[in-house]
């Protein structure tokens, strides 16, 4: 009895020490390897991370040959709301000199990994703060608003010019080119609004709500329903009936389905729409790559909604 | 007349009777509650409540695995439950000795597998609300196509228990006497575990895998406290289970109007709360009986 009493605490202590040492060693090793593998090895090239691949795309469009960009969220088959961190991400963020992230809780993991890999040289652009949005903003899918990416691109060009002053003129020129390349999208949005202002639409999630609003569409889906689907909880039966009724009663001209956030509920809503002859358009949380850059993606979404409203054509995959 | 009408409109918010999600929820919930109550009475008699709970964890692994494969949750819950029942039979759940140990091992493994599969669900597939759906149930989101399947599976489970009523009862109450009388206790036990996994699978769809124990054990335990006669216990358990489930659906529907936010509260909570209330009430008559003689209180 005495023996076991003597050995037990020692064993526990040893295990605790061992775990503690492991806990300290793992992040340290990750940090060391991050420093060793840092892309800063290429002089004059800024290592940058976009938390979502649409921000990474704007980073590389503005930064051109003077940035080396990676993105964290880029899997069009998974739900970004359920993302969990890996050590390779920690490595990339640890080595980055410029980070663009969305904010509004959409990519909180970035804030965590940044505080775990402190780097006084790193600049972090939070799109929510760039746009001056309060934390209570209910729809975090900011990139769908036509005013968002021009502001992001401007901030990116400014940050890159501060990091690499020699190439400031290069970044400025690329910023102008990026702004100009958004014109077809803006024109398509304006043309749709002029022609179909007030057209009734339904959605499963608030993902493309800002774009639909800019297009003058009237989203009839209760926000509580969209928020419940986004947050992975059950919508109320009243709202479920209401959304099915919008479709079976032909009270909307298109249903936008979040292709990355699918559940048995969104699947049954999609089926109801198709059975009722309401066209379905897929919208995405992150840029559907390859084959798209940000501008072409947004233009494709507007065109898809337009085809649905004008001709009843579904676009279930971009 | 108008008072009754006012009470009814106060109790039942508008649109309840005509809501399609409510219809599906009531049918799926009633089937799950009925099967769970019937099977649950024998589960409690056999002292296999813990095995029933472990089966819910295996069912959770199955349900989340089915969603990962793109199949319906119900198929996964049922297949998971059946596999779990087989595993527990292999490790010796029929023996009273060491049974908790074997069950505990299966439970631990199943929960670990659930954690892995739910992680894969949320990170590699475009799934939303998987955790909520598997663990706590999404009865208002159940596809109407699931209704005939759940009715059929429920009928199979109740028929199996009904066909084995006598040998099951004997082997539950006195396994040694049953064996002496030539009852194939092992085979009866295996069929019963099959019915048990169907019950767990069906109620996992209704109120979630984790909470399906409540629907399995709660009404049965309450009924067995209220009456000694097995037939009455089964009937009482079915009534407690189905009333709790239907009222749970009603309260969840009504809760949409309780707060200005227009968000319904989860059905599972109301069902479990009502089952617990029924269990509490079922203890009252017995307590009163006990107090009458002797002390004079």
C-alpha cells in the first residue's frame, strides 16, 4: 500500500512533466520549422496568406510577381464554417508578411494562429475592419458586396507598397488593372438591376445575399432560417414551411443554394424547387477554382441568376 | 365554447395542424416513441439500459458515417446499431457478469469513432449541421421519404418483440429458469438486441443519437414504477412516450412565438423534459402507498 502511494504521485508527476514538455516542444518545433522554411528566402518577394482563396486571388492579382500567396480555405467541397486548423497553416501564417482575412467570426482561426505565431513585421488586413463593419453584422460573406473587393485591393496595394517601396508603382498599376477588370461584373449587376429590380428570390444561406441585394433582388427567405442553416442548427418548422411555400407557390423566380453547405434540409428544399420548376443556382463560400478568378466567378454568379430569372435555367455547378 | 377555443388557440399556435414538417415530425416521433417504449420495458427488465445507451453511441457513429458516404442518416443509425448489437453479443453482453465492462468498451470505441467521423463530415464534405443532426436530432428537417421506411422498421421491431413475448419475458425475468425450460436464451437475446438497435436507430432520427436513451429507458422506467403488470407497463410506456414526443413537437412549434427572435427551440429538449416529468409523477403513488401504514403520516 505504502509503495503504491509512493510511486503513484511520482508517476503522475513524470507524466505531467512529459506532457508539459511535449506541449511546449510542439509549438516551438512548429515555429522553428516555420522560420526555417520561410518564403522570405526569396528577397524582394512578399510572403502573403489569404484566409479564403478569393482574398488570396486578389493578393496575387495586385502583388503579381512580387508576392508568393497561399490560401487557407480553398476546398469547394467543404464547409468553411466547420474548418479546423492544421500545422501547415500555422507554418504559412507564421512566415507571412501580409495576411488578408475576412473577420466577423468567419475565420477566427486566423486570429488564433496569429497570436500563436507572433511576428512584429506581419501586416494583417481584416476586411471587416477595412469596411468599418460592427461585430454585430449578421452576414459575414462580405466578398459578395460589389464594394468590398475594390477596398481590399486598395488596402493590399498600400500594404505591399509599404513592404516593398521599390515596387510601389508596379503595385499601383496592377491595382488599376484589377479595378478596371471588375467593370464587366459591375455592368452586369447594374443591367440586372435595371431590368429585374424587385424580383423575388429565395436562398438557403445568406452567402450571396449582398450580391443579390446589389442586383436589386428581393430575398423572401426569413433571415432566421438562413442563419440557422449557416450555423448548423435547426430552422423552425414555420420557416421551413414558409420556404417550401415560396417554391411550390412560385412566389420566387430563383433559389440560390449554397453549394458548400448542404444538409438533408437544403437537399429537400432544392428538390422542392426543381419539382416546382423554380430554377436553382449554386453559390459558393470560397472561389470555385480552377477555372475562375474572383471577377469571373462573380460575373458567372450574376449571369447564372440572370439565366434563371430570364429563362428558368438552373446552374447547379459553376 | 369560446373558453375552450381560446385555450386551444393559446396551446396550439396557428398553422400547427397544416404544417408539413410537423406532420412528418409527429409520425416519425410517434413511431420512434412506440418502438422505444415497447423495447424499453424489456430493456429495463433485462437490466440492459446501459447496453441500450452504448448502442446509441454506436448508432451515432453509424449515422455520421452514413452522412459521410452521402446516404441517409436513418440507414446509418440502424446499420450502426445492428453492428453494435453484434459486437456486444460477441464480447458477452448476455452474461450478467462483466457485462458492464464489455458494454463500456464498445461505448468508448464507438464514441471515439463518432468523433473521427463527425470531424471528417464537417471538414471534408459540404455538410451543414451534421453534429446537431446526429447527436441531438433534426426532426423538423426529416425528409418525408423517410416516413414509410421508419414505419416499416418500427413494425418489424414491434412484431419481433410481440412474437417472442413469452420466451422474452421468461428469459428477462429469470434466465436460468428459461434455459431450464428449453428457451433458446441466446437466440432470444440476439433477436431482442436487433429490435433494440431498431428502436435506437428510429429514435436517433427523432431526437438524436445521444438522447435516444431517454426515450428508450424513461417511459419504460416510469411505466414499470406505476404498474407491476407487464402488459399494462407496455401500454403505459407507449402512452408516456408518444404523448411526450407529440407534446414536445407542439411545444417546439409554439416556442417560435415565445421570443421576438422567431427561432424555435429544439424538440429534443422538450421531449426529454416531458419524459423526466412523467418519471417523476410515476413515483408519487408508490410513495403515498408506502407512507400509509405504520407511521400514520
